[in-house]
């Protein structure tokens, strides 16, 4: 065991504070990573404040981790000391079920979260708001040289969370894709959809971020607070990806889809939502969900982003600013992802 510095929430809704945690000794197939940067995801706030249910405390959040390998176990074959690597939302799975065998570890019922979870050793997992992490090599990905570690960190959640449904639902040339919300997830969705060759529309509450959206790759930008938006876009879209954590009026958004079109949710509101089923039946439309991606797809996403020069738009902060950053995320006052400099922990 090794003692390392971290920032943790001692209890639900409590401010995060500097502390120390124990990391396990490097085992045969483990990789020890010196964390350089950790992104702040809205999921961190949901879990630290128990918005998604009962959680494990003390909690060290963070599942957007970028760093450098400093030690490897004797059985490790995929990585070497000095490699630039990342860790996303999970650090283990059962490895035996159909989902794991298909590269869909994110859907394994035995998947172990990077934090707020219990590992196979019975110990709680601690995330990336720390100086080091030990992870099995099978749940570590390589960050290509073309990506700076700070802008790559948010791709380990925000990038794969949006890349996976865009690929699955066929975003590409000839497709009209809309992204609901231009935040941490939404801005990466716009960049990736544009790089895939789709015609991209942003649907946001206001036009406040319109200039940003167009610079990021959107072709069109509409305010959902304007009823005319739903008239102008009715029946025109092939795919809508919702990245927001607030309940939607699904009937209104489903009306924007062409026959057979899909609305895919990656945002997870804390409140229940309602669904008028006739909005699905009419037009044979699809309402779906998507959860990150498997390890192989995460590596594919990073390689794609490096090839197309895609990184997150970030604001680097010191660890002492985490609590302020949480409040700013809730106020939509970040463009577009806070990234903690782990050297300040």
C-alpha cells in the first residue's frame, strides 16, 4: 500500500477537502499512473451530492484521468514506464460475460466504477482527484502523442460518451445530427459529429453560446426557448443526442426527427421523466440511451480525436478551486470542462 494525496468529499454534499488515501501495491497486471490531469464531470457532482442515490464516503471523484506510467507489474505487456495513458469511468469488470467478451464492458453487471464503487478486493475505489492511481492494464488506454494530456483528460468520459452513440447511430456524411446542450459533453459531441462528416445543429436554451458552437463545428444553432425552433426543424433530423442533465419535453424533441430517427440520451437527470408514447409511435421513432463505451472503443475514440485534432475546450484549475468549480458547473459557467492540475494536489 502507498499513501497518496487526494481531494475527497467526506460526506454527501460536504465540500471536498485535501486528504490522503491508500493505493494498493502494484500487482502482476497493474499499472501505476502518475496523474497529471483530471477532468471534472457533472457526474462527479451528482455522485458527491448523492443525486443519483446512496454513495460511498469518503469519496474521491474523477473518472477523466490522464497521466504517465511510472511502474508496471511483472505480467504487464501493454504498457511501459513513460507511456502516456488514460483511465475512464471503469477500472474492472467480470471479463467473462457476453458483454465483456463483446467489448461492451460498460454494460457488464460486474463492472467496477473508477470511484464510488467496491472493487473485487472488497475495498472502495477512489478516482482521479489524486496524485496516483493503480489500475489493471486491461482498463488503461493509450493517449496518442498528438493529444496534450490536459485536453485529452475529458475525452475519457465526455469524449467516449458522445463518440459511442454518434458512431452507433450512423452520424456521418448525409446525416443531420443535433446536439442538445453545449456543455462539457455537448461541445465534444459537436466536434466529433463534425469530424465524422455530419451536418450538425446545436439545440440550446438560448443563443448565448452561438458563436462558440459555430466555431466548434456546428452548422446551425437554435434556441429551444423559441417555439419557432420546433416549427422550423420539425421532421428534419436523423439523430439527436441529448447531453443535458435536466428533464426534457420528449414529445417536442421527438417531433424534430424524421421517420425512423433516434433521440439518444447520454445525460442522466436526477428526476423522473415523462414520455408521451404517441410521439414515438407516430413516425416509428426511437428513444434510446447510451453509456460511455468499451475499452477498445475508447481507444478508437482517442485515436480518432488525435487524427482530427480534437481535444476538449478546458479551463485548468488548481485543486484548491474544486469546490468553486462545482458551483460554476451547476451555474453553466465553464467553457467547457474544468481540468484539475494534479501537481496542485
